[in-house]
C-alpha cells in the first residue's frame, strides 16, 4: 500500500554542543507575527535592558508619532515618567518589586542629606510643550516609546527542551535555548501617574498635619528566627532583590533577515558577550 504521507525531503540533523553564550527567544504576545520590529514597519527597538539575576527583560520600541498620536497624552505621560525618575525611580511594576520612590519630607531637626526635589504638580509648561511638540520631544518631555516586558522562563529539566535551527542545504543544525521570554505591553506611564498622585497626596497631608520632629527613640534588641522558607517570605525576598538589582543595557543590532517570511517571532537575544541583542 502507498503511504498517505510520503517523505518529500530528508535532512541530516546536528545538535550544537553546549556553548558559553546564552540564547533566549523573545515572544511578543501583543504583536502580530507579520508585524516584526523592523524599519519597514516603522518600529525598531530603541533600548533593551535586562536584570540578569531576577530575569526581567524590557524592550523599548519607538512609537510612530507622525500619525494617530495623541500629543496631550504623550506630554502628560512623558512628564510623569520624567518626574518619577527625578525622584529616583529606576523601574516600574514587578521589575521594581512594586516599590515606589517618594520625595523625602523636610522634617525639623533632620539633616538635609539629599537634593531638593522639584514640585511634582508643576504643569506650568504643559501647554508650551504641546505647542512646541517637536522641541519638547527632543528634550525628553514626551512619552515616545512603547515598552514590552517579561521574565525569562529558564529550562528546569522538567518541561520541554526548545531549540532554534538553521538549514544548510540538506543539514539542520539545532542549538538549545536557555529559555523563553513572553513579552507583554507594559504600562509604566500609568504607574508613574499614580505615583505622582500618591506623592502629591502625601505632601498635602504633611502640609496640613505638619512635619513631625525627629526624636531619639529607645530600642530593645531581639533575636529572631532565620525563617525565610515560607512562600510569602521567598516572594518578599525576591521582590526586594529585584528592586535593588540594576538594569544592564544591551546593544540592539538591526538586521534585514528579520522578516515575516523567515521568522514568526523575530527576536532572539544573543548573549555573545552578555551585552548584545541581535535579531537572527
């Protein structure tokens, strides 16, 4: 009997030996496979950063500002991001451990150990930024990027083993991946707006109630159990470590090979020197 599914091609399969470099596939869940991040689509990543210990990765992609761009919202959210970064906010959401940097209150008797924070509710230049939009954008007053973020899901030996392959005539060369990253749209600008509102409420409360005088307090040293083995304690320690960890920026190299006909999820981190992002 003839086979219903005949063999139409045969390939010799080779598996690449273990390498020092780390390979991760980035999957953009909110973007169609036929819309890769390439120049022809008007969207190329402008910055990529990673927290290697906690495994968080974020990708900033430039927004098409020539059409369908809300300038009022862009200035409002851009100013919120700029002001919160002035307060010392380095990350947002889960990658920051959900921690918020708040302005230090000038309490009587307390030393001035930091710079004076700018007023958070100063929107005197808002209309000027909207009117002179191009100039404001160049000076960092406009939110002109969209951020995608996620956490590396590393191979743990229990699940499937993912590989990437390259065809060379009748040969298929496979390289094992170190993990996957499912990137979703991040709303850091909304976190920044909420953070400014919380900081403003805090300042209004302190102005009404008055700042408390710093007074010495007696304390009694106690010995506590080491603990740290419960789910809540492990999560709390992870969040604290994620907030303390600094971002490492990666270099993104644009390549024309990242086209819809060649890749369905056109993004691959190539840690040749642990600082390079390439689209292969």
